[in-house]
C-alpha cells in the first residue's frame, strides 16, 4: 500500500515553485529582456550578481537570477519595467 502511495506521489506535478530546468539566456538576450545594455549584464557577471555558466567561450545567464538582479536597484527595475520584459507584464508576483 505504501508502494502505491509513493508511486502516485511521483506522478503528481511539482507544485512547490521549484524550477526543474532553468532558462539560460545569452548576454544580448538578457540585455534585451532587461531593457539594459550588454555592459550592464557583463558587469553583473563580473561581480557575481547573476548566476551564469560558460559554454564554449560564451556566457549563459539564468533568467531567474537576472530578474532578481534587475529588481535590486530602482534604476534597473525601472528599465526592466519600461524598456524590458516588464512592459508586457501587468503585475509581478
């Protein structure tokens, strides 16, 4: 009986806000989504403000850490909301 219960638990969707596969963006994509320049993204990488990985000779930036970084300062938050992805979002959670 416990075995069936554990099997059923594995079938249920993940409801606890964990992201199983993060979205990775290039520097230019991250800049466009954030409404900022690429040098702002590269500066964030330099100071470890965003989560990133290097594939070949290219940076890939995690979307969630990018949005968190862009919400740390008022100026970046305004750029995100006016020129970036935020202009298409009615209300952030």
